[in-house]
């Protein structure tokens, strides 16, 4: 209202000076009025400039167009002049107001871009050792000028607030958008007549919804809201990748430390075992003993050999990197592989019923004898652990085309269906037997890695008669003929 009064005062001042002081003609005062309209339009806006135009037209008609001091116009040409003045003034007002509006929009966009830039810098500094949700909400609130900001994480469903926990941000809607049930566009809700709105926007990257972002504050353009959501999505994805890489690095270092420790322990154990073995061999060969004493010494020697073999095998297992064992392929007959594995485990298998079935005319396999023997022994050791002593352990070998399959079957409790995939993971122990059966949970994962390095696959299935059957495939060996 004050601006309108100021416009009327300005027109009145120009009229008094031109009519009473300078006594100029209608053309000069018309230019003065147009200049006043342009100044008002550039300074304030369309409404004020329109009021100024109408007031100037009336004053021009009353004071400067014949008959003077009357709103009646005698000369038709003055009607044309008055109309042109009115159109010119209003057009100038609209153009000036449009320029002001575009300038204001450009300024608002510049501010939005600056805030987005500051937000991107802030999100780049997120601490991956702390929770991401509160940091994201705090950064968006600080850099965007919102009163309250909420972030809903899709993975956990947790909603983190920054600023006042405003109940006008509907948590059900935030969760609905976060899990992908909500709309993919920006949701707006006016809260006050002054332009305060509540917005909810999905946080997505590459077609994957990572969560949702809600905010209460001044109105924000949809491109700016989408840009904020995109920056948040990029920051969250980058932070999660950094966390995953950190965990992989920790796991790799732990694996390296574990391998180093096993190597050191194996070396420290083998040295005294070698001395014990040498001493027992010397005592048995150089001195005479009673039959009972000789039986005891034989047991000691046999157990020393067994312990030495176990330490060597553990060292080999420690040196196998997941998926990258050192493979030296050669022609390996299947009967020799099974016979060698059973011989090296004769102490553990002593007294256990065994059933060996090997297909006639089965082709040799293309494999590393030590590595694939280690894998087979792991399956045999697993069968001994998890089956009663009086039950039979069956070993079979068959061929289909260029693939040889070797299977080990036991009559133990079997494997729960929900653990069939997890049983091959490193250090995984079955939930039902982890307390009753000793082990590290490494044997099956080692066997899987060795078989995988031979371009084969290790499988497990529960048998209808009870127990489990582990089987792995190997490529058959083919002679290379030189021309």
C-alpha cells in the first residue's frame, strides 16, 4: 500500500512541477510520465507501474490536453496520443517487470547452485566410521536452509532427523517412498500461506532406491530437490563402497596374518616332531625291546607321523588363497587318487566300513595330485566327523562325457536345507553340530576353492536314506598329439 501511495505522490509531483512551475507542453510532460513509469517498474514491479500509468494518463488528460482542467478530450488526435501513451507505459511496465522476474529467478538459481556445491562438498566429508543417516540429514539441513530434514534408510527402515523432529513429515510416507512403493516424483504439501512446504523425494541411483529424503522449509524447485536427492544418493553409495572396501582390506590382512601365524606354528611344531620321530626310529632299530614296549613305541611313531602329516596339510591349507591355489596339473588316474587319499587317512579311517565304487575304464583326470588329494581328504574327514562310527562311508567315481565326478557319501544327520549354500563359506559351522563336533569350518571352503581352480564344481545334497553326499567334478585328461 505504501508503494502505491508513493507512486501517486510521484505522479502528483511531476504534474505540479510541469503544470505550475515549468508550464511545459503535453509532449514534454508525457515523456516525464513515461520515465516515471519505467523507474517504478524497474524499482518495484508491475502493480505499482500500472497504478502509475493510470494516474499519469488521468493527469495528462486533465492538466495538459485541451480542454484543460477537464477529463473531456476535444481533439480526436489527443485520444490517439493518450491511447499510445497508455499502451507504451503499460508495455514498458510489463517488460521491466519481466526482466525483474527473470533476474530474481536467475538469482534464486544461482543461490541454489551455490548451495548444491556446498552440499556436495559437505557430503564428500561424511565419516564412514559413523552412521550415515544422521550425517546426511544434518548436511542437507545446514546447506539447504530447511527447518527440519529427515532421511529414511531403505536397508534398515530407520528415520534420522536433523533439526526439530517435525511430525508434519509423515514417517509412513517416508518409509513408503524409501522401499519403492511411493511415487518417483517430488511430493509437495503446503503447510503455511507464506510458502513453507513439506517435500518428500526418493533417493535413488541407477534405478535402485537407497532411501527417501523429507524436508520442511521454503519452497524449492523440483530440479533443485532432485539434485539434492541425487547428491545424497551418490554420497551414500560412495560411503558404502568405502565401507565395503575397508572390510575387504581388513579381511585380507586378517587372512594374511592367519596364514603367517599358521606357517610359524607349523614350523615350530615340525622341528620338535622331526627330532621325536628320529629318536623313536633310532630307539626301535638300535635297541632291543620287549614286545609290549615295541608296540608302545610303534604307536608313538605312528602318531608322530600322523601329527606331522596334519601339520603339513594345515600349512598347505593356509597357503591357499581363496579362489587362487597354486595348481600344477598332470595326468592323474582316479583309482590312484582315491587309493592315495585312503592310505594317508588310514589311521583316521581305521575300523570304519568303507565302500569304494569306481566305474570301469574311467579316464584319468587333469588335476594337481596334491591339491585335489587334499580336497578329497577334506571331504573324507568331514564324513568321519559327522557320521556314526558303525556306518559306512561310500566313495564313488563315474564319468559322463569329458567330466569325471567323485562323490563321498555319509550316513550322518545331513545338512538343514537353509544351510546348503552357506556350508561352503569360510569358518562357517553348522548350527546343529557346531557345539558337538570340533572343527574350524575351513575344510569345505578349501575343497571348494581347489575344485573351482580345476574348473570344476563342488556340490552337496541330502540323500533319501539319510546323510549327505558331497561330489565334485573334474575335467578328463586328454593326450595332446603332436603332428
